[in-house]
């Protein structure tokens, strides 16, 4: 029977990237049949249910519109591979925790399993697209696996890294700054690259679809994340200097960012960057540099991570110093646990490390977050301490000695802080790890306010 669709697209890995990316392709290209598969049956069941496995503004609406029309979820990976013309591989590539490169290199076991599975199940020619973030020259390893038998099936490997940020994934996918496609510079490689570009051209202007050689594409993804994280570490390093000199980091960032060559984005000083990728991708970059003997280059990029670790430790130190050098038995309320606003994701969230440090200091923790409490519970499972998870921020803050803002949720800006102040143990402290509340106003209410990179406003 002739298919209604003129192309079968498969995505292996139904995570934060695979789900939204494929939903967008299905939404913009009704002429393609898009299937997402995963080894985790629970995840697939969640994608098929009313409660999606991830919280992402705008995602529910898109998935609802296309699920069952031209977007399908399945655990049948073999069938998916057999039927696909184009296969996106979007499995996780975490930092290796064992053996050579432990703590730095990318763990490519999930990715390699996928390559072998594609080889085993494919009966027709395929374009295989690296969507996961991978070390530069991974495509060569993938090709070696895919070309290791003489089945007659031909594979073309492309690199098509994803640049979406969580919390704005739908916007980023709908209107990307660029789509990057790296291919071998052979006739078949360029042809495969054009076939992939055709998919994006359904909604992305042609001049934003950038084609490069495959190694530049792989490396650009790591470099983009490293540059973004570097800006945050740079402004965070300056924030500490501001605290010593009574300068204001927001004003410094504004003055510096107004230089066209620097630009204003990604200069918000914070308690530190989190998320599943910045640290892992920079460690990966550092490892690659070391592998090639570029030790000074490796050190340079590693310092971005060092400053981020410093920033989190410094935040806890500020709390300790301000609260008379003891947190023991004090109730501390964390406003937010997600690694950024508009997501329930807590992977590598600064809040995890800060929560653990506060527990070491024997503080009693209360955690509130509009989307991330379930993940927060999992992250702190087994940690020996007094921790409560409370959805309502007013209830969470009541009786606390201090509030520490971990995530820049809009909701936290809009709370009735007079009411919160009255319900807290006095003297009440607020440590704004995101510089999101009105510091002057809170100070006038009676709070002792400790922003990032600005003079503290105390009433003591
Ligand atoms: P994720 O952990 O949310 O999803 C990965 C999925 O792959 C999981 O559901 C897992 O079960 C599945 N999987 C693993 N091995 C499999 C196999 N052999 N067969 C089928 N399914 C398998 O990860 P993510 O956040 O979506 O990230 C995926 C990749 O995209 C990573 O390389 C990451 O660096 C990159 N990336 C992530 C983001 C982001 O915002 N999260 C943005 C850009 C790029
Ligand atoms: C980041 C990149 O922005 C994406 O382009 C990339 O695709 C993705 O990583 C990835 O490869 O996974 P994401 O981690 O989802 O996206 O979110 P960001 O908006 O980059 O924020 C990362 C962290 O930096 C958050 O903890 C955020 O709060 C923090 N941040 C961001 C700051 O502390 N200050 C800023 O000015 C900006």
C-alpha cells in the first residue's frame, strides 16, 4: 500500500531534545511521518498520555495537535529503523563516570548501542543524523560501525546539533538563530545534507540553514555552549569583585553589554549555571584538548567550570557569614529548584549542590518550586537531613530564618513579600541568587537582603 506520507522520519531518544524537536518537525511538515522511539517504555507511555514527561511552555499544544496525525511514539525500535528514511539519534551523552576519561569524556555507550542497532535492523539506505551533542570526530566512529558489514545498505552520517534551550524550546525551534548541518564533502554527503536542509526549509528561512563540513559542525556545538557558559562565568567572577568594591554587577553588565561587540545577552550574574549540558560539554571540550596535548587550552576552558563551582560555594559562604556563622537548626527556604525558570528539569541545578551544603551545615530545608518538586525529591533522596517539599511558597517560607532564591521563576517576583516577611523568624534574611526581587523594597520591609554582585542591604 502506498504511504500517505512522502518521507519517514525516525528519532531514537524521546527526551528533552527528541520530543520537542520531532514535535516541531511533525507540526511544520504534515507531509512527513515522524516516529519517536525510546528504550524506556515509561517515557513513551508518558508521551502518549495527557501528562507529558517534560514541562516545556507550548509543547503540550503542539504534541496534542500532531500526535496520531503524523507524530507517533513507540518502543519498537527495530520496526522504526526498518521503515525510516532519515534517522535522528538523540540519545543522552552524559559525562563518563568510569574508566579512562572518567569525570570528563562523553559516555558514548548509548550512542554506540544505537549505531549497532541501526546496522542490525536496516534493510534499506538511511541518512543517520547526529542530533545528540558529541565529541568532534564522532561521525567517523559512527561510520566505522555502520560500514562494518557488507549488507549492501548504504548510510550517510550527518551532524545536526541542537541549539534549543529548555524553557524556550518551542520558540527556539520555531524561530532558530540557525540550523547547522555538517556533512562529508562528497557527492553523497552533500546530497544527504541537502535532503536534511529540505526538511527545515519547510519553516526556517534558507539563509539561516548553515551547511559546513562535518567536523566543524560537531565542534561548533561544543564551542557554542562553552562560549555561553564562559559569559556567565565571566560576569559571575566580576560579581564577586563587585561585592568587594560596592559596584553593582547589573550596572556593570549593562554598561559592558551596550557595546555592540559584546552584546547584552547572557550577562545575568547568578548563583551559577546549571543544566544537563554546559558542564558536561565543557568537560568534554577540555578532555578533547588534553587528548590532543593542548594543555593550556584545556586549562583555559576548565576555568569556566572552576568559577562556576566557586560561585556556588561562595553563595553558601555568604549565607553563613550573614547568619552569624551558624545555620545549624535554622529553617531555610529554597525558592526554586529547577536549573532555570520555565522547566521542571533539575539536572545539575545549582540548587542541588547548595541544598546539600546547607544540609551539611545542619540547616532544615524547605523547598518550593512550581514544576520541579518531583525531580527535587529524587535528587535529594537518601540525603541525610531534614528536608520538606512544599508547593505553596507562602507556606514554605513561613517560620523560615532565610529565603534563598535559586531559580528565576516569574512567580517569585510577584509574591506578597510583606506577608512573607511577617510569617518568618526574625531577623529575616533573603539571599537572591538570581537578582530577581526588588531589593530596596524588601530592605524597607525589614528584610536583610543579599543580592549577587551588589552591596548587601541590612537592617541589623
Ligand atoms: P534525555 O536524557 O532527556 O533523553 C535521551 C533519551 O534517549 C532517554 O529517554 C533515553 O531513554 C533514550 N535512550 C538512550 N539510549 C537509547 C537507545 N539505545 N535506544 C533508544 N533510546 C535510548 O537527554 P536530552 O536532554 O534529550 O539530550 C539528548 C542529547 O541532546 C544530549 O547529547 C544533549 O547533550 C543534547 N542536547 C540537549 C539539550 C537540552 O536542552 N536538554 C539541548 C541541546 C542538545
Ligand atoms: C543551553 C544553551 O543555551 C542551548 O543553546 C543549548 O542547546 C543547550 O544548553 C544544550 O546544549 O543543552 P539550557 O541549558 O537549556 O540551554 O539553558 P540556558 O538558558 O542556556 O541556561 C543554562 C544555565 O545558565 C541556567 O542555569 C541559567 O539560569 C544560567 N544562566 C543563563 C545564568 O546564570 N545567567 C545568564 O545570563 C544566562
